[in-house]
C-alpha cells in the first residue's frame, strides 16, 4: 500500500490497526497462554469493543464488510478484504 500522506499512513489504517493488534494478541495467547498475555488480550479486546461501540460508522463498515464477504465471491477479494484475520478479529 502506498500513500501520499506525509505521515505515511492512510485514514483506513487508523481503524484497522487496533484489530491487527487484537489478532496478534489472540495468536500470542493461543501460542503461550501466560497471565500477562491474557491481560494484554483482555485490554486490547476492551479497546476494540469500545472503538466499535462509540463509532457508528466503524460499526456499519464492519457489518457491511462481513455481509458482503458472506454473500458474494466478489466481496472476498484482496482489494475488498485485505486480511481475513482482521475481519474475523
């Protein structure tokens, strides 16, 4: 992905990054379920839940992405869903 933004990110990444972190936290707990990893997972999950609860546009985007993914093969391409792991998280 490339961007013309001088900060080096696109606006879409701002809503995706917490879910990438959530996915990684889930993988870490599955790999080695220590108390500290479980606590990190709980905190990241709480953050993601709050993001969705407080942002109606994000909630709508997630619901639309899941519905399109489930109903149409065209909604399963990499340009529509860059990461299935993030969509599932």
